[in-house]
C-alpha cells in the first residue's frame, strides 16, 4: 500500500512541473545532462547549467526534471527563480514539498539548513535550484553532499559562475562543490532549431507559408536566435498579418523588445560600475576587438589592471573570448548595451555616453552640441561621396572624449588641448595630407591607422606622435607596410 502511495505521489508531482508544451532543440542537451547525472551511480552529484539570460537554462532543467523525477519518488523539488526569493522561504518550500511539513515556526536560515541536513541525510533526492546568483544560496539549500543520501542529484542553473571561481587559482578553474560536480555551458540554439521555435510560436507549425519565409528569416536573424526573444516575439505575432510582421521587424532593428530587455538587464544591473563601462564599450565599439588591445585601453582609463574585470563579464555569460582572443557577445546583449546608451534611453546615467551610430555622432558634430557625458564617438562616414573636415570647435564640449573612430575624414585647424583625455584613436582610410596643427595626443593609448596614404613619411606622424613616450600600445594597419606592427612605447 505504501509503495502505491509513493508511486501516485511521484506521478502527481511530475504533472505539477511547469514545462512548456512544445520543446524545440532540447533532446541533445537533455542527453548530455543525463550522461553527466549518471543516475546509476550512488554518489551525490551537482550539475551546474550556466549561460546568458534567455538562452534556455530553465527550460532544459525543467525537461530533465520531468524526465527523471519519478525515479526519486516524492523526494524531488524544483525551486524556481531562487534569485528573487528569500532563502528562508525557499527552505520552507523545500521541506514542505518533500515532507509536507508546515515549517511555520522556522525563523532562522541556519535552523532551516540544519533541518534540511537532518531530514535529507538518508534520502535520495532530486533538487533543482533555478537561477541562483550567489554561493550562499547553494550553501543554505544544498550545501554539502553529506546532507543527502546516496544517488541524490542537485541541478543548478545560473547566468553567473563568478561566485563559483576560486580567486587564488586560474580564471578557468571552477570552485568545486564538494563531491562530484559538473559544469555545462549552455550552447546557443542552432539556426534550424531557432527557425522551428519561432515558427511554432508565431504560426503553430514548423514551416511558414511561402510568402512568410523571407520575413520569418529576417526576424530570426534580428533576434539573434535567442530562445527567449524567439518565444516572446513569435507569440506576439501569432495570428497577425504580414504587414504587422514587417512593422515588428522595422521596430526591432531600432528598439529591443521590452520583455527581453528586462530579462537581460538583470545581468547588467549585477555588475559594478566599471564593469558596466567595459560591457558598454564592448557592445558599442570593442566587439570583435582583440582582448589584449581592449584591456590596455581600460587599464589606462581606470588606472588599474582590468583583465580580471573582463574575466568577470565572461563568467557572467555576458561576453565570450574567441579562440583567436577576440571579444564577442550575443547580438541581443550587444543590442541591450546600445539601447542603454541611446540618447533617448531611460538609463539616465549612461544615455548618450557612447554614440556608436554615425548618424547620431555626426548630428552632434554638425550642431556642435557635444557634452561632458559623451566618452566615445563613431564618425564613420555616412556618405561615401563626401569628405568631412572636422574643426576644433566641434569637439570643444567633448571634454571627456576617450574613444574616437573615423572612416575617411580629416581634421583642420588648431587642436591644442582638444583631445586631452583621448585614449583610443581608430582612423580608417586616412587622407594623404594631415591638415591639423597642435594635434598632440598626450594621453593616447591605442592608435589604429589604415589606408594606402599612411606611409613612413606621412604628415600626421609628427603631430600625433609628439607625445609618443606616453603611448602604451601602438598599432599600425596599412597596405603601405609589409606587415602589422605592434609597438610598445
């Protein structure tokens, strides 16, 4: 009789799990997690699923939980959104779900941890801690393997593994949760699965009508294949005409979907101020830039070694470092950063700080409305048939400008003390004649030049390099030179 009750309880619990009706691209991932769980083994195992917000960590954990929970009878619990709940309430839920205890008298976190250890030490349990963001949450809910009986499995999802890194060891070494532990970096959804997920949400089928094929592909590309974005936007377009889809595409190219933005903002808001600055620089200008170059720039700005800050962004799943040591981030995270600094952004402290759009940057130049809040400009030429000459008065209000990017164009007139704080100058297609005077860049750190006119006797050298003893790193890219030079001065 007791065995029947346990089986029924197990089945009822499985039905209560909130799992999406249509799972796309999940099988290979559940298979990988199942292999790591190895349910036949009698040890206690911790599995950490990590990755950027909206990539599908919770969905994967739910799918695995649903698949294996019957094997744990009633001793299983899925604690969703741990980050947003008090630990003591989570402890109460954990004890209540497994032992049907009211726990109304539980008042202290340490008391709750002791009760979990006492009750669970001889039980084979399955616990999912979803969306954690600090180590204390683990230690108070599932601190050590000896809290649980043999065969127990603890699954953790997080967008931030920074708190699981040992500070005194190599950045790639994860702090071990005692016992068997495994870390699974959630991969991005492939293009085939992204297409299927979007079509399921937007049309209720795996393939769109022929006349929707092109617009569907454009929307998917704009959303970067992020499952959260595909789900949210696809659902809003369900049952809508093609014109509405086209309007949505036009809007998404300029403005992020608010629901997606709110989800991704959680990671940004968890950063310290200088880490936020680095994140925004990558989103606006340093995407696909060599990490070593960018770190030299940030070292000069902040006055201390910043490689550890970049590593934190990586461990928080906000950026990746490619095999050739270049900075990379998902398109939706890039768009988040650019939306934060947009001149019309509601983020009052950062808005307008980085004018990554040439249209916005040229507007400031033409109206001479630069302010101290602007730290970076992209003056890529909006018109290939027009050569722009910038005068010193156009930069006079930009007293904190530290990053300047140009394509073609030239400087004209006296620029004495105009670029005092400039640390990075990137100038593509430099002109043959340099027209500015007193252009000395006394605090310059990174110099990137390109174009057939940049020769050894180019007129700009004597102006730009007058303070060369202060330049930390100097890059020259030019077809006039036989190779790329990296000069530490």
